[in-house]
């Protein structure tokens, strides 16, 4: 389990880089404080292989201890990952420029599929629910599957076992937080217990209310919202071999927002809106005393909804939902000479079966306007074969994907992809690695807000699935004893190339560039002066290539940590040289990102930290420039000895009140009103008590 505990605070989070397993062994060798405060662990998991590109740097070594109310507060610290959107109803996760519609996003194993409305994000979760967020930066394994061109993000919510102290039967945690920029107030209570040795239970409830904030120039970022979050979990061990669990989580955000939430400063009247997500999950694990059997089963259903009551303002009233129902069974076998006589090396054999169905629906004025659905069934096998210093990882996956009826006529695509990875230990604690993975992505559901049961839609019977490949090479090393006996310097570097063929684009009707519509019969694109009446999905006229590098250096001692990272990703079409287009307008590319993280713990009651981010300007092929910006955050944790289990945290985020917009957000270089500016200086204070 990728969970650690720490002595800083319930609000602290770990960040990660692509590191080798020796770093993990060293961390485990260090004395870890015996506390049970909830920790968010962010793992840069760029491969499923155990010994290359997969590790974490935990709280005591390296963290900005952000008091997270938005996914950008902690996911942005991973090289290659950015989160756009200022409002929590507009969280847009990007990996190497590809947005979450091209990522496999899960919450407690439940896929979060589909898209609702292009002016809002599709990932609905409050960070306060989370224990861990595992990010696969790039697709480097057949286990990720369909809808994962850019990689995957797996969110995991907190369990009772993460909070219970040794021997404790029942406990509780109270938490309150305040943010000055938008007068946000968070109150939360968690009750957890283990009534018997084999059963654990958890119930969580929180409210997060916020008003309008302002950017660094004093522009109002319109919002007046009330949020509620619920998490219920139960787990039980049955005998020595079985564990079953069940969970329900809900994130609900209701209030008054701009009718285009990614235009937070637009002067048009805001309207009432509600965004919610309900996720149900059942899991079972079977792990007998056999190296050949370690089976994990997960069944789930998740539904995300946008409900808008425009008060008869225009035509902005709708009820859009996306529901995903599915399950996965995966077995991991460890095979060596003790299992099969004469076998060379060790094999970690992963086999799995996955099936899911995603459905979208739209209603306007209390009448259903349209719906669509798609299903996917897949089987896969991957073998991590270790022979001394060399590890080879071949894999193969088969997908049978039935596409949406009103996108590509319900076509069924049968597809086989393969992958091969290798790593070699060239020196103690130093490995070089390389991987190549084929990619497949069947035609996705359209934006739910455009559902119409085919009315005004060009159904593209010739639509091809997105295909391509992701290739990476790199090196990772750990150096120890450089200045003091217990220090460690972890270094990693990666170079990657991702090729995407048949990139899918949704063409809308209108009378401006990119929105000239499609011919309803032939699918031919319209043009200025030759407008067409239908909209629909087409394959791009050109293929795209994404190239980039990701570098990380982390130095730590017993009470000091410093992290440096750099990331760059550039996409280019093979005909025009244009970057991959973004659903939020403009290019999907971001400028080069540099990040510095410092933390220092002078005593066991005080922790200090600083995080600095600089993003360079970038100019696309059309001459549009996203400006550079630099942002700085500072924080302090205090756990007084006189008040056991009480932790106070104070932080100042965007310390110098920078006016900027994330390059992953909507950014209009000529109109501030249609730019999604980030909040200005924000002072956050919080207090938690666990007993």
C-alpha cells in the first residue's frame, strides 16, 4: 500500500518524481514517527514496474504542505502534470498537454468517463477526501487500457486503518479551515473505528462554502457556493485469505457561477448551478499462502451531473449526466525456481479482465433531449521478468470497444496492443530504462450537453479510433552520504516521444474559425462563407507528435529537504506544425515548468516550507503567446506539545499577488474577461484535532 504516516500535519502531502526502488528501501529504513494522521501521497508512477520510475518522496523529506482545496494544489508538483481551472467545478487535469478526456481517471477504482460541458471540468472531487493520488505520467503499461493516451490518475480515499492508532477501537478527527481570498470556510468531521479485529468502519462529512475571490489585479472571480462531501467505508477480513470492502463517496457543489465557469470574470449575470458526483464501489481481495494467487476484484458505478437553472436567462438551462458502470479482476503471480524448477530469474505475472459501460444523458426544460452509450471489454497480460540486473517487461492487451451510436454509428472496434519495457542496473542504485507502448482509444462519448439523438449531428461511420505509441528512455540514481551520513540525493531524467494518429476532434456549428460545421450528408467541413448545419466528430487531417523531457532532483536529510524539477512537452502536427488543440481554446501546450520545493523542520513541533513555480512563455504556430509567470507559496505547521494531537497550519499562497492564468486553463491573450485567471494572494489557516 502506497501510504505513509508523518509527524507534520493532516494537511501535508508528498510529491514524487520517477525514482528507483532503492530510494524506497532507504525511506523505509529510516525511523518513521508512529502517528496516524491522514496523508495525501502523490506518486509519479510512470511505469507499473517495481524497480524503475516508481517511487515516492514522503512528507518528512519533501512537501509544500498545501492546504488543498483544488487538485492543482498538489498534482502540479509532479513533472509533466498540470491542473487548469480556477474554480473547483472546473478542474482540468493534463498530462503532457493531454487533458483528462485522454486519461484514465479513477476514484477508488471507479472509472470517471465521458465529458459533460466544455466550459467546465470533468473531474469532480474534493481533495480533503483523499489519501493518495497515483499518476502514471505517460502510458507505459498495457494494464492501463483504453482511454489512456496520456497516462492515468488514480485517486484513493482515506480508510479507517489510516487513522486508527495502535490498539484503538474508535476515534474521531475534527478539522476547520479558512481561506482569505474567497472567504472559504471548511468544516469536517471523521468518525472511524474497528469494533472487532477484522472489521473497520469510517464515516466522513464536510462542508466547504466559498464566495467570490479575486485575481492578482483585483478582478472578481465570480462564485457563491456551498459544497458538501460524504464518504462512507466498511471493510472486513474473512479468515486469513479474504478481504471485502464497500464505499460510497459524494462531492456536491451548488451555488451561483458564471454561465461559462471558465470565464470567471465575465460580466454576464451568473446563474444557479449544481455539480455532483456519486461513486459506489465494492472490492474483494483473495491472497492465500500461494505465490501464484493474489486476486483483486473491483465493481463500481459512478455518476456525475451538471444541473443548471438559468432563471430563464437564454438557453443555458440543462441537466446533463454521465454514468459509468464496470468492474475489473486482476491476478498477480510471483513465479521463480521455488514454483517452477529450473526457471531463470523471477516473474511477476499480471493478468486481468476489465469491462465497463459509459452512458450520457441530457434534458432541457424537463424533457430528455438525447443520450448515448459505449462499452469496452478487455483482457491483458504483463510479465515483469527480472534476471539479475536486467528486468524485461513485455505485455499484450485485447480490447473490444463498441462506440457511441450518435458519434460513429455504434461501430465495434477489435484491437490488440503490445508493450515492451526494459531496465538495467548499470551501477549500484543506478538504472537506465526504456519502454515502448502501443496506444488505442475508441471514439468517446460526445459532450453530454450536445446530446440530441442524432438531430443536427453528423454520425461518422468512417471514424477511426485513435492509435499511436509512447516511447521513453531515461536514467535514475540515488547517491548517499554526500554531506552527512543520513542524506540522500535522488536524480531522474526522462525523454519521451508520443505519436497519435487519427486524433479525434468535435466540430461545432457557427460562424468563426473552427466552427463552420459539417455537411450533414458527407461530413465535409464548412468554411467561411460556406457554413454547414451539422456538428460531429471527425479525425484530424494530420497526425501529432509530442516530445519532451522531465527532470527531477531531490535532496534530503533528517530535517531538511529540497526538490528541483523541470518539465517540457511540445506537440506538433505533421502537416501544419500546429499544436494539439485544446477544448478550452487555443493550444494544449504549456510553457517549460521549473519548480523548487524546500522544507525544514527545526524541531518536532514546527515545520516550514516554500514552493516556487516558474512557467516560461510559449508562442504557438499561430503567433499567440501564453505569458510567463512565477508563483511562490510559503507555509508553517505547528503541533504544540501542550495540546496532544492538535496541529495548526498557516500558509500564504501566491505570496506576491501575481496576476496569471495557468497555461492549462482557458487563456485569451486579447481578452481578459474570457481568461480563467488564478486567485491572487490567499492566506489559509487550519486547525485539526484527532482523538
